[in-house]
C-alpha cells in the first residue's frame, strides 16, 4: 500500500523560468488562487451524525477565518468532507476518496474505530498529515507513523483522571465500568479499570450492545452488583437511554460518562433523568475563556450552540494552516515535520505542543455535571492534585 499520491498543480502558462520560481517548488498549488484541499473525516450519517456535523461546522469556521485573512501561502483552503459513518469499512473508503480528490492533509476523526483504518490509508498514500480532534484511542499515535497528530487527549490520560475522580472525590469503593465493545469505549474502559485497581477500588466490567432501545436487562444486572458508581465509556446515544431507564427502575447508583457522552442529545433523550449526571471530558467551548468569540460566531452561523469537539476541530485546522506556513509548503512530509516542531501553539482550547508521537501536550480534563437540564462545569484537578471547582 505504499503508493505515493502527490496532489497535482493546475496547468502553468509561464515560461520555464517562471515555472522554476513558482510555488510548485514548495509544493503549493500553482494556478492563481487554486485551493489547498483539506479533508474532514467525520460521521455525517448514522447514529453519530450530529457530532460529525458539529465537527464539520468547527472546520468551516476555522477556514472562514483563515481565508478571510488571505488563506495559506496565498491560496484559499477548501474543505472536502467525507462521511465515515463511524464504521471501519466505510471509513477506509472515505479516506481513499479523499486521496483521490487531492487533499494534502486531513483534520477530523470522531470514532477511533473509523480513524484507525483512515490513518492507515493516509499514511500509505504519502504520509498525509492527519490531525485528530476527537479520536482518543492510544493506538492511533502508537503505530510508528510520523503523520498522525491530535488536539485532544488520550484514553490513557482520561482513564486515570476518571478513576481519581471516582475514588478520591466521590469516594466510591465499588464501581462498575460499562463499555459498548467499540475501540474507543474498550480502550477507555481498560485504562480506567487499571487506574481504579491501583486506587484499591472494587471494580467490575460489563458490556452492552449499542443501537438497542432497551437496556433494562443490562441495568438490572449491574444493580445486582450493588455499585456506588456506574462509569459508561461508550457514546451519547446509549447514555441517554441508560439514564432514562435507570431512573424508571429507581436505581440509585451514581452515573458518570466518558467524553463521548457530552453531547446535547443525552439531555434530550434522558430529560429530567439527566440531572445529576456527571462527565469526564476535555473542556467544552463554553467553559473556555479563550473561546467566547467562537461561541458567538458558531451561533450566528449555525443557529445552535457548538457541541463538544467542534472547537478542537477548529484548532486542528488552525494548527495545520500554521504548519503549512512554517514549512512554506503543502507537501505532506514537510507539513508533518513542521507540526512536530510547533511549540506552545495558541489554540482556542489553550496552548499546546505535540509529543514525538504526535499527541497533544498538555492534555486538559475537567468534570461536568448536569444541573437544571444543562451541562455545568463541575470539578477539576489543580496543580497540587486537589479537586477544586472549575472557575465559572
């Protein structure tokens, strides 16, 4: 699969001297105002389409700002969306389609199970830079590739954070961790369970099948274990039902979700049963002082509040554009190298750099709590390792 796919420049009309001096030498599109194509792989159909649309909207806002300031290296950015439906086979085909359309980089990725096959396609087709905004499974940046980056933290960072919150803030001694057998959910489950055991918490692992309409049997089985806390590591579509049905069954254990549950759909599905529900997550845009302007622009353009990952996609597009400027090129390998060299990038989600593997550093997590039907910033770890209220 190591087939190098160079993106083509438009026809040049100058003499050979002009050709040698043109932006082609740096891997920049040569025809006047020809676009720099950046792909966005997200679910635009299926159960997770709302998250994918939100991510794509974040990319659109980033591109609008960049193009409004003259583009990159004198050329506008053009987004090429691709629907991966959070499905591995569909994702591989979507990635191949992006390559065929001449993208020079990709920013996106919601489900890790889709991002993994996509990453293999992009790597095989010329080390195309792939900047992830939401896919958190550690495998993604541990494949030995030099072209995968992310603006979000990893499961093995969120897992210990969640375990600390459960053990040291909630003081739970008996916990059930529930996953949906997806790549992301199993990864977060394993990292959380490992950390809980180190904290001497009695933990049991359970599983559910996603896409069902009734989880009462799963909840009943969990309730028979008499846990103080249920931590669900799957996605928001199931979380809303779990909350609603646990309330109907009058079960009393505390319910917490991982970062894939911080979607407004949970509130719509669960209704009043969502009150008191807690989430471990990277900060949402509304809890980032640096993103106040972003919130206004998102609402003005899309007539809704942004979901959890759109601002991380915004930063993914912005950091790609900065790397291209720093490299004076859009050639994939030059951009890969420039991304690795970026230090303390000033994103809307805070300052960050990339490790040698391409992971964001530092990664930031907080907890949320649903109060009066709204996600509310709750607790965070301060530099001394103490739980303190998130500033509001």
